[in-house]
């Protein structure tokens, strides 16, 4: 259809014809030929009000749909980074089953709080279309609705702060114990895990503060659209997802360097540069024997060797 319209428009321009204004001169552009009809001129007052109401309903529905999509996207981003930290904490705790169940319950509770916040925001938010000047329409929400949304947003981000604090505390506690077991020596892999965990938590606090400021600005009458947009960009949870991807890359690089360097996270006495095969050693069982047992074993070995020599065993 669009191709046919383009071809028809081009032929009209070349032929100098016009489908909308006979008085137009030939050679005029297609853009100048396109005009919006003023249908309200042939309507009475009741019909004009009906058309305006229908337009308001359509714009309101579109605004609500876009708002729901916005929240869905942000919550998806936040859950991605929470799951990343959940996996990292379990790795530090050697996949402890009890801890895994507790953390899953915490994350499920967080999901329930977020879903409740979404539903309430959609129900509270009453977006209305206004046309203060003919031809200019904008959507807005009542101040009291924005205040309630701000409270829901505060609860949402406070929940995220709590979960982040729990995960970070578990990771730091386990890392300190591991650091003590290594004789207070730095291990690159553990160091990177803790460093990224702390950076993530700082970013969560930063995003939470920025979003709380954003909620405060939304219902201020003197707030500007530009300032709100800048604050929204700074507090976008997508930054946490980018950080989560970087955390995986850091772990991969640290793991590769440990394999090449021969370092280990469990044996502090191993020297760097030793391979996995060279670390394998045979245990000296004689150390746990008494003197009489050691003499008995040595005598038995001597008797066996003597017998094999006397019988002419060529393998000796």
C-alpha cells in the first residue's frame, strides 16, 4: 500500500495534478498537497465532545500500556542481577542446600512485593489527556496519585536494598572465613568476587537514591521534563545488568589466570606455578606405624625379593 501511494504521489507531482486542491500550481511537492481535514466543522457540539472523549480514552489506554511495559522492563532487569548475585553467593557457600532454600524464599517474597507494587501502580495511576490549546494534547496524572506511586516506589527499592544487603553480607562473611583459612593471603578469584559484590551493592544504593529523587520530582509542580529525564537515565536499573555481565567476565578471567598460574582456593601450601598433576602426591603410610610394624613390613619385603631372585624371576 505504501509503495502504491508513493508511486501515485510521484505521478501526480510529475503530471502537475493534485487530489486535494485544484488551485495548487503544478510542480508542488507531495508534502504540500497533504492536508488534514477539519472534521469538527461539520459536527455539532455533542459530536465534538464525543470525539474528544474517545481520543482521550485512546491516549489514556496507550499511556497505561506504556507505563506497564516500563515497569515490566525494569523489574526484569532487576531480577537478572538478583539471580546473578544469588548464584555467586551459593558458589561461595559451596551450594549449601539450606541457604539455597532460604535465599529462594527471600527472592520469592521480593517478587511478590514487586508484583503487588506493579498492580497498585496501574490501578492508582489515572492518566488523563488534556488539550489546553487546540491541536496540542498531553497526558498527566493527578498529584495525589503521584504521591501514592512514590510511596510504592520507595517500598519497592527498599526491598531491593534489603535483598542486596543480605546477599552482600553472606558473601563478605564467607570470604572473610576463607581469607583466614588461606593464612591472610590474597586470592585473586575470591578478591574479584568480593570486589564486584561491593561495587554492585554501591550501585544498588546509588540507583535507589536516584529513583527516590525521581519520585520526589515527579509530583513537584516546578519540576522540568529535562531534569526528570536525566534523573531517570541515571537511576536506570539497566546499569546493574551491565555490571552483572561484567562480573561474569571478571570471574572467567580470574579463573583462567588461576588455572594458568597454578593457584588454588583450597590449598594454601601449594606453590604458584605447579600444575594440577604435579600437586598429586603419594601418602607415606609408614609414618603412622610403630617401629615393630615397620620392621615387619621391611622383613616381608626382603623375603619376597629374595624368593624371586632364587627362582630366577627375570622381572626383578
